[in-house]
C-alpha cells in the first residue's frame, strides 16, 4: 500500500514539475517576443522611482511573470491614469463619442464656425486619449495574464515538491517496515506432552488414557 501510494505521488510530482516548467518557459517566450525593456534609472521620473521594482529592474528586459506584474501595475498603470485624469478606457470612450456627436452636429450646421472647429479639435483629442487608453489597458491586461499564468506554474512546482517529499516519507516508511518484518524473530510453537495432572483432567480424570499433547509457545526457537 505504501509503495503504491508513494509511486503515485512520485508520478504526480513529475507531472506537476513538467507543467511548472512548461508555464515558466511559455511565459518567458511570450514576454521575450514583446521586446519590452525597463527604463534605465536615469530615465525614470520621480513618481516612477517610488516603485522599488522599477528601480530594481531598470534597464533589464522583461522576461518573467513577476517583472510583467511590476511593469503592468507600476509603469503602465501609472501612465494610464495620467492620460485622461484617471478615467478608464470605458469612461473615456463614452465621453469621446458624445463629444464627437456634438462636433458632427456643429459641422453640419456651421462647418467653418470657430466653435465648430474647436469642437472638432476637442473630439480629435478625446479620440486620441481613447486610443492610448485602449492600447495601454490592453497591454497591461496581457502582461497581468502572463503574470497569473506564471503563478499557476509556481504553485504547480510547490505542489510537486510536496508530492516528492510525501513519496520519500512513504518510501522510507515502507523500507523500515520490510526491514522490521525480516529482522524480527518470529514466535514458534512446539508440541510437548501434557503434565500428568493435566493429562488426567483431559481424559476425564481416570489417568488411564494417552497423554494429551499441548502446544507450547517458544519465543526463541533456536534454543529448542
């Protein structure tokens, strides 16, 4: 039983290790293709320098899930909030559409009026902010997805270590059980004639029948 369950845990550990290695290599390959490099320390703004991970990874290529989390939250996340006063893509998109509708109406009514030209400029600026927010939030989401995938790989590796440890414990326990079974002296029984008084009792008390043989437990058979 111990050997069988230990073998199962060993196989489970190998499978989990394989999945952890796949997740690690997959995340690295995908992030490497993006060719993202952290800004050198000299190029970091004062707000960016407040993020320890941006300083620690400054000038390095982005290749790991942990780096992806840092870049997504501390770098992209910071600059995305600066695009349109902290508004998200969804909020900015709604404002831009409403502003474009006003610009279209003004253009239809008075295409060359100063107010119309001002509205068209505002609509174009709003659309540019929406595009920037879309690209920034999309990249941020992709990087965080890579980070989440890398976390699954880390958890799989931790589970593999636990499985290997449990398999080792069961293996050692099974070996100890076999050693104990083969080295411990087994009790044996030999047949010895009963005492005369016991013989008489066993034959009904007349003492004339054949002696009764009874088994005797011997703890050390080599002395018999």
